[in-house]
C-alpha cells in the first residue's frame, strides 16, 4: 500500500471510536487493509492506581506493562479508556508495578492525560486525604476526555473535586455517587440537570434520594421540551405513587399506569408536549422503592 494514504488513514483511525474495527470488511480495499494493520498495533489500556504501605502502584490489567513500556509506545496506537483509583485487593500483583511519587506525577499522569481517549471512564474510590491525593485531583481536572465518573466521598478533597467537575461541565453523561455528600453538591447537581450539562445521574449508592422536588425539576425540563438528549435519574424515589398522581392532576396531565408490571410505571403526557416523561419503580430497596425518572429526547 502506498505510504502516503496509509499514514493518512491511520491518522483518521486515530480519531475514531474502535467500533469502526467491527466493519473492516465493508470498507474499500485500501482502507480495509489499513484498518487491519492499525488493529494489529492498537493498544487499549485500562489503568488502575492504588496506594499501599507508603508506596504507589499502577496496574495495567491482563498484560503487565512497565512505565518504560508505556512511554515507548507510539502515541497514535495507544488509547487509555479507563482510569480507576481503588484499594489494593482489586488488583492482581502479577500486573502491578511500583512507581515513585515523582514518576507518578512527572511521567504516568502526563502520559494518561495525553493518551486519554474521548469517552473514558473514571472511578475514584477509597482515596485517602493526603498531599498526593490533592495533587491527583488537580491533574484529573485537566483531563477533559472522561465521559463517565464513579466517585465515593472520602473527604473534603473528593467533594471539592466533584463540585469542580460539575461547575466546569467536565463530565456530562454519567455520574454515579457513593457515600454521603453535602447539600451544596445536591444543589449543584440539580442545577446541572436543569442546564442540560448532566444527562445521567445515578444516586442509588448515595444518601441522596430523588424527592418530589427533583421530579418537579425533571417535569419542568420535560414541559419546555428543549432537551436534545434524554435525561435519566436513578435512585431511591422519595415519593409515592399517590403523591405523583396528585401532582400530575394539579398540572392537568394525563398519565398511563402500566398494569403489566408489578412495580408502578407511568408514562406522562400533555397536548403541548410530544416528548415522553416516564417514572418507574424498578426494584425493592430496604426501606423505600428504587426507581428512575426519564425525560426522553424523542417524540411519541
């Protein structure tokens, strides 16, 4: 294959989601050949980082890679799609390597920053409050390619980090909260949902509940009908089926309970709004029912 179109095709593949590799056979001959070659070089990396006995470690999953291995890779073939900070027991020693604090901040995190692919997943759990952790949060705020965030609150640094993520609109599609958070964080989350900068929020493992006030927030978004993406809230629903009916009747809404399900499920509509609003009780929890609210982007 001619070198110029070959290199050009690889520069194109570098920008694409890996789903294009599932359609190699349908590509024109030259592009198909280039895609097969690109696939042989491509490295999808899931990185884990943990701290134990005053020592940092990083983990690269099934294949153990040293820091030198990572830094020697050709950037166009490397995609970091997952970064997780967890406790030691989540990782295998066989694929873990010790790393100094200096190399963590001077080499590994800059490598992640540069190679982080759009749509990446970030998980922050059991991060202790210390000087290095504060620095890690500062570095993570510079990385703009995360789509999904799963975060547990272990202290003020975690809370401050999440609030900046919300304020700077760094992660839009998924925020999964664990643990106990302040009311100011809830206020920020509600405002972000209202502004359309968060599309999916899972509160199932946090102390926050989806109360009638949060439903009214979703109701207002639905009435305006300006949302270009569907919005989903999942968690413990702190209102009853009867309370929902009273609210909807006051708003002169029509609603259709789904009698085919054991748990209540309502599809709600008005003449002036062609988009769907749905409330579902989806599972039993210890004291309350878990459910979801969906403000759909599509019309009926």
